[in-house]
């Protein structure tokens, strides 16, 4: 597979505040790519740089051989869909919310959704299992259902790249697995390239095929889950004692925390 997303010597950030430096990595099409790292390491800043919300201070982000910084807002919206961490649930129906994903594809002077727009939106609503909620207000469904509707809206954009900012935060384990299983299915069956911020290292190790760990605005480690999620890298990157063992079913790395109480008992 050829290079799909290239981030080259990239730097971005905020004036007189946090800045990312020397970010360099490449994604092949169809990659399930996870960004991990402690709080304040630059994960969300990197997302904003990739989707063009933050301008590059140096370097470039290239998607399908085009620099994102040179794309118009409309072009970016057709190429990149973002699933935000926080959803502003208002009194809009699920169907109307998902249909907002078709806005970048509207023709000039088009005021209303076309038959094709509805067809595409309904397809992804069925795929994300929210079609039965189409006439329900977003403010009246659960957090997990809101996140599924949010993913349906992003897919309705028909993007080349799907960015997810902590898609499982604040969700119970049932909805975490439901959402990540769905994303994994889309990644495999549609060859959709996925880049997501994820805090839970066990979920990152189980679902992603490539990981990038940030620390203090720089790349600390990147590679396969086995290469990144070993105890030494995690302890150095997070300043936290852990134990890493293979998941007995999948073989992927599983991370176990160790409390100070247990450590002190072991030292006696």
C-alpha cells in the first residue's frame, strides 16, 4: 500500500503556549492508528494540526498527495471527518443531525437534502444501529447512542480519513466495545483509514495496528502495539509502574496497573 497520510517535520501549537515539535510519521491507507500519551502531551493539538484547524509553524501534512494547509475548508471537509469527544446534544432529530454530514457535498444553491443524501445518511444510520432513533431528539438519547450518531454523521461525509478524539471516553464497557468493534469493522471492510486519540492503553493495544506515543509535545515512541506497549516504554512515558502481559485470547499486549500499596509491600 502506498503512503496515504504523511506528516513531515510538523510543528503547530498556540502562541506563547503549548507547541508540538518535529512530528514525523506516515500512514498507509486502511491503517487503524492510535495516538496515546499522558495528559498535556499534545494529542488534541496534533489532531487540530492534521485537520487544518491549527496552521503549521513548520513542516507539512499531506493527504493523498495534497497539502492539507492548501485545501479549502470545503475540500478538507470532504476528505477528513472528525468525531469530537464532546457532543452538543440539542433538540435536533438524529436523522437531521446525521444529514449535516452531507453539507460539504451540497451543490451551489442547493437548499435541501437530495434523495442521494438521505440514502447515504440512512445507510450509515443502519450501519451504526441508530436508524430506529431517527425521529428522536439527540438530547433524549444516551451518551453511547449520541456517539454512534456522531460516527454516522462523520461517515455520511464519506471521508478518506476518519479522526476520532477519545471516542470511548465517559462510556461504559459495553458501549466502548460496541463503538470500537464498529470502527474496526469499518476499517477492515471499507478500508477506512482511522486515526484516533485513545486514553485506555488496553483498548489501544487490542484495536489499533499502529501506535504513536506523545510526551511533552514530541514523539516518544511509535510502532506496533507490541513495540510501544511494553512496560519500560510505558513507565518512562507515563512515569507510572505497570506490568504488561499478552492477552490470553488475542495475544495483544494488556497493561496492568500496580498500586503504591502493593509496591510498598513488595519492597518489604
